[in-house]
C-alpha cells in the first residue's frame, strides 16, 4: 500500500474554518483513502472529519502535514494540497 506525506502552508485568509474545512473534509472522505492532517508537532486527525479538521485551529500561514494511504494516494495528495494552497475566502 502506498503512503505519501507532504507539508502544506494554509493559504485561506481565515484559516481552516467551517466552509473550507467542510470542503476539505468532504474531498478527503470522497477519496476513499485514509487521509490524516496534523498541525505542527500535534497529533494527526482524520481529515475526513469536519470537526477534526476544525479542531486543529489551523490559521492562514500555518503549516500542516497531510498524509494519504492507499492506491492513487499521490493524486489525492495533489488534490488536497491544491485545496489548502487556495484562498477560498478570496473567491
């Protein structure tokens, strides 16, 4: 089984609050893979859990680590990274 990780800087000007957290968690869930996200040295949380993602308290400019396990993990990692690197509050 493939497992990949990447460090990503949160671009959203208001951080991972309700709307971007929901979009991110839904994308993680829909990938069908095991996806976790961790802020700094904190414990990783299930990225498919909206509450888990919000509980990180990730703000704009914070660095998080995304990890994806499963077939096609690299493609999922690319998609989720792009979401975090986009300021959805600016749209």
